[in-house]
C-alpha cells in the first residue's frame, strides 16, 4: 500500500500581498479621515474670520457715514446705513450704553438693553472694539460718539452662524461620500499594486524552491519592473549556475576519488593474493610484488592526505599562527627533493632564487604550496623536461614562480584549473602522478593567508604558476641557515 501524499507545507506568517493591500488601504483611510477633520476645522475657522472681516469693513464705512451725523439721524444717513447693512449681509445696531436705540435694521430679536449689557460685559474700559461669540451669534462692537452728543454709543454688528452649521452639514455629507468612494478606490488600487509587487516575488520564490529541490535549470527572469527584484533574480540565477557547477564537480570528485581508491585497493589485494598463492617462496617475485603493494599504499595514503587537507582548509582554514621564516632556504630545500629526477628521468630543474628573502606566513602550508606547484610543473612540462623555479622580490612582496614548458592551458580553462579534481587532460604526454587536488589545496591555502596567486599560460609555450607572500618586519627575521643550492 502506497503512502498517502503529504500535504504541501506552507510557510508561516501573513501573505505579503495581504500585508501590502491592508497597509495601503489603512493609509488611504487615515488620509481621508485626516482630510475630513482638517476640512471641518478650517471651514468653520475661515467662515468666522471672513464674517468678522466683513463686519470690520462695514464698520469702517458706517463710521465714515456717521462722522458728521447729529444725535437725530437723518433719513438719508439712515438709508445709507441700511444699504451698507444689506451690502455686507450683517445686522447693525447703534445703541447708547443704557440700551436706547439710535439706529437698528430691525432684524435682531434681542432687546436693546440686553445687547448693551452684553457689549459692556465684554468691552473693557481701555478697549476700542470687542468680538463676541455666543451660541450661533458672532458679533462685533466698537465705541463711537455722534456729533453734538457727549454720550458715547455702541456700533454693534451681528451675524448668525446657522448658515455655517448648514454649510458644515452639507460638506460633511459630501466629504463622507467622497471618502467612501476614495476608500473603495484605494482598496482596488492597493490590491492591484500589491499584486503587481508580489507577483514577481512569488515567481522568484517558486523558482528558488525548485533550486532548493536540486533542480538547477530554472530560468530566472530579468525583465521585472523593479530593479531590486531584477538584481535578486540575477543573483539567484548566478547562484543556480554556480551550484550546478559545484554539484557537477562534486559528483566528478566522488567518482574520481572512488576510482582512485578502488584502483590501489584492487592492486593491493591482487598482489597480496599473488604473494600468498604464487610468489611466497620466490624472493625476487615476492619483493617485486611487495614493492607494488607499498607503492599503491603510498598512493592511497597520498590521496587520503590530500582529501583531508582540503577538508580542513574548507572547514576552518589555517589554525597555525603565521611566523617569520627564510623563504629562500625553504624553496632550496623543496627544490632539492626533486634532484632525483635529474638522475633517474633526465629532468632539468633550473633555479633563480634570491638569497635571504623572508616571508611572514604559516611555514608548513607554504611548504605545501611550493611542493605542489613544483610537482605540478614536473607532471606537465614538455618533452625537454625543463622546470624553472624563481623567487624574487617585487615591490613590497616576495614572488614565487614555477614555469614548465608543456603545451599550456587554454584560456577557457584558466579559471577552472584551480578547482578540485581538475586536470588538463590534453596538456601532458606522460602519465601524471597525483590526486588532482594539488592546485585546489594551493588555492585554499593561499586564500586563507590572503596571498595573491595566479597562472599565465600560452598554448604551445607552457605555463607559469605564481604566488606572492608578504615579508615580515625586520625584527622578526629568524637566523639564516646555510643550505646547499645544488
């Protein structure tokens, strides 16, 4: 019985689409509410201010008309005052402090004594004018003295604010309708914008999930409207290509290492069986078979050590502290290990090494770098079997170079030559001894120590591998030891 399909696991948290839609909608609603509140406050304040300005303007004109008027206002002056009252749409009273009326347009219902008392309550002795706001009435009053009268009068203007209430009510309903329409429109617009923003994010997420499941062929789009999403898509596309390349290299590494483990193990088993069954009593054959077993064991040990070194470098870099040491002597020592090739296989190792060059690095790792680079040159040099080793000062650093005369490395392979288990299959004409991890180990060591490195190569003319090391302060140099340069 087959297992039931597990439900698709969904991420926790709220959808970005919903969050954007909700945020835009709430923002639009808040803006509308603020607009309604500010409008309500400003309309009332502006209406009162404009009404007060009309009263003051009407007051100036009436004061000009009443400038030469007698205590008993003539019919022409009365008509002029009435015209001004109608022109500015205000109610006007001219009163004595005791409440007696000199002039009134007859519209207000309040009694004259009550008006006079209200003015006297609000008008201080040192004030020439006063603004009175009581309930739905806005009033303005000033002192005035008529010609031929010693008793001052009050020129009183008033206007009802009932029209303001009606205007505010109309605006409130109009604003409410506009707000509802704006909120609905904001909901629709925010939903569209949220979908527009989240759709490419969703697409990139789905392709990233395919990448996480081990599919390295999803094509990430690069024509999104948003620059940040396009950059994310480009970064994921680059990561996809790199992961695919590393995955391919890992599979090749496993396959190649498995093959290299299998070959010496098979040889060891085969020759051990031959010793037991065939050559056990024959010393010459037994020694030969034993030597093959030893050689294959050494090869297996070398492979294991290289894999362990590479794993250590990837896991923690370099644990040893850097020290000052004589790099010239170290290069002489390592070059001397290859002198047996002169006698046994006809190699010519040429050295150009400046004396007394000190470096500041992890000595054991630098020794590994130098040995691997020289060994690589020995494996890939040309038919003349020439390997040139150079060490010299360049600017503020020390440069180590190893040159071979092989077929060179194609330009397309110069970057990948440092990768694990990469060999230039067509750059040598003799069997190559090694695990294919040497240059990868060199790269890991130099990167961990911050040392520049690289390779120059030209097809048909050989290659030059180089690395640069930093010199130590003068007071950290260790004593020199005489080493043979032969």
